[in-house]
C-alpha cells in the first residue's frame, strides 16, 4: 500500500476565482490519485466576492476581451457572451461602448459557474467541493488537519491559501456602519440624510451603484485622503507608443529610486501626449515589467512608492468601465455625490447618525459630516489587522506571517509561504500575495499565475516523496 502522504488531497482554501483557477491547474499538474479539496464558506464556487453581485450596474473593470478564464483561449469570455442566451435582466448587464464590450460582474459570474460545473463534472471524485468555513489549520506529521465550522476535521497533504482580499477594520467602529456587500440594508435609508462612503476607488463606485439600485435617492459624500477617482478606459483602443521600450528606458539608476521611476513614467506620459498618443498606452506597456520594477527597488524606496505613488498608480492602472465612470460623473454634476479629499479624524456615534470630523487636504480646518450610514470602501486590510479567524490562527501558529509592509502573506516568488517552522507545503495565491507580487489581483494575472503555482506544488510534493 502507498504511503498516506501520497494519497492525501491538497486543500485550496477559498473558492473564489483564485481558488477555482488553482484547483483547475492542480488537477492537471498532480498525479491522478491526488485529489483537490476546494473549501468555500459562502459564495457560489468559482465566483467569490467579486462575481457574486446580481447588480447589473456592477460592471467588470476590464473589457470582455481581457476576461477569459482560459489561459489557452484569450477570447473565451467574449465568445461566451456572443453564444450565451441572456434573459432581459442579464442583457442590462451587457454594455457595448466605443471602448469595447463591458459586462456586469454577475454575467461574468454565470460564465464562471458554467466553467465550474464543467470542471467538477470532468474531475469527478478528484475534486471535492467542501462548503465549509475553515477556521484553523493544525500541522501534523506529513500534512495538516483542516478544522472548519460544522464540518469534520480533514487531513490534507498541503495547502493553497486563496482567501482573496482580507476584510478588516479600516475605519473606526460605528454602529451606523453598513457593509458595501450587503445592499439589502440600504433600502431602509432616509432620502433626506447623507450617507458617507470612506474611499473613492472602485469599491466606492460599486457602493454608489448599489445604493441607487436599492432606491436610496439622497446625497452620498465620498472621502479619501486624495479624493482621486479611477480613470475610465479610453474610448478607442490606445495601443502602445511605437518607440516605447520600458526595459531599455528604465536604466538601473532609475530602477533604484521611487522618485526617479515616477519622474521617468511622467516623462514618458508627456512624450506620449506630445506624440498624440494616450497616457494609457504607457501605463499598459509597463505591465510586463511592473513586478520586476517593484521587486528590484530597495525597501525604503518601496515604502515611498506605497506612500506617495500607489494611489496615483492605482487610479491610472485599475481603470473603470466608461459607463460606470459616466454614472459617477453624472452624480457629481448633479450634486448627489460629493467627493472630498480629506482625512477622517474621528467618528462619533449619535443615536440616529454618525458625526464624522474631517480635515480637508492641505488645510488645518475641521469639518463635520453628519451621516446616517457609513460604508467602508477602503478595500482591504493588512494581514495582522484582519479579524478573520483563520488568518488569526495561522498567524498564531506561525504558519504565515505578514508580507512586506504588512500586505498579504510573506511568500517566495512561487507563492510558497515563507518563515514557517518547517518546510510545510503551504502556498498563498492571488490577492493574498499583494505584498510580494505587484500584479496579482486582476483576472488575467490570476489566470496566468495558476499554472506555475500548480507546477510548484507538484514539484514540492514530488520532493517530499523522494525524501
Ligand atoms: C468588488 C470587486 C470587483 C472586482 N472586479 C474585477 C474586474 O472587473 N476585473 C478583474 O480582473 N478583477 C476584478 N477584481 C479583482 C479580484 O481580486 C479578482 O478578479 C478575483 O476575483 C480575486 O479572486 P479571489 O478568489 O482571490 O478572491 P475573492 O473573490 O475575495 O474570493 C475569496 C473567497 O474565499 C472565501 N474564503 C475566505 N476565507 C475562507 C475560509 N476561511 N474558509 C472558506 N472560504 C473562505 C470567501 O468566501 C471568498 O468566496 C475585483 C475585486 C473585487 C473585490
């Protein structure tokens, strides 16, 4: 009989897009007698938080042509949209624009669900879909035992942590706080009183769309330190500037300094403008080298990038669908959305509202916002700040530690989690690697990274067998 380790499954914790991509590639890379267990606590398998929304105004922020889940067929999602029979409600989520086709995240979720069904059917017993919230992982000789709420403990040979963006307490607790992902509560808001959204990025845009869909007609005030809004995709494809080769232009001297890098990118954008080209072409052309630019910077320079450059980079790099940008611009024009560049100094609760003190950017003034509800749209939290029970237990056991600058999980370039007491086979995948890999958040990044991850896992388990 074969040793137990050989036949124990690999567990993927988190059944969102990252988890499904990891499971799919692991099934290919691992020997046929090694099963994959995908653990998901709440959302439909394959969809995760991002693609479970039914709101047709929650649009994908990439064109349909960029959203294939299939590394071998780049046009798979666009083709699916052409073939799919959409009911009238689903059709609302399909927007043809001059900048290309943008679909709702709900439609994308349906595409992923169908992919999940095919994957599960093809894999048979080798893919175990476990509807479980994993709360702890116990290291045992040759593997781990997963402990979940309401499920029996399960032994596995290794782990892939794919829990997505970590929720966390980014703002002061308030009893008037509303969850951006639970729009059911928005229907009870009074139209005559303000709602505050903390953050002015893509999640703020989603929050405004959700408030409106649930019938809230009142004013929304959105606050972030710089008040920057995501830029829309260009109306026409931008292409690259023909003579722009970032590998050549970013000399080692430039690559060693945040300030020089920022200045170099600005120079390229100015040159693009002068040549009649769009700035987006420069940002897109940087994509293949952003990871190496990031990892090549000294620590102190990385810190400067996070502090001073990242907010600007994010709004230019993670662009939004033009119809979503137009809806926000229209709200601002009508005064139903007010965007403020300010720091939140305090949130005090009164019985029926929160009293929020802000300091507008560049001033020493104090202002008061009275809000009947507060939505935290700041995105994600640092690893050590999250209240997630699994993360807390993994940290306590020393199985993971925070990544650089507290972002995500510390790991090697292949995603294998760093700093463990043993060489335990644990990997992090997707947005959990955001401190280590710059481009690990969007669908194309995750899709293309799944195969190397699966190979790394297979190699590692092979090492263990040989040992
Ligand atoms: C609102 C939103 C919109 C986005 N839109 C786009 C877009 O248009 N295009 C694009 O390319 N990218 C987009 N992204 C980026 C997104 O990060 C990726 O596309 C991708 O969805 C990330 O998937 P994930 O599985 O890593 O994370 P998630 O979607 O967050 O999924 C993680 C899953 O893990 C589960 N989980 C967590 N902890 C446990 C546990 N202890 N036990 C069991 N299950 C657990 C959660 O329930 C969740 O379902 C968006 C992200 C968000 C948040």
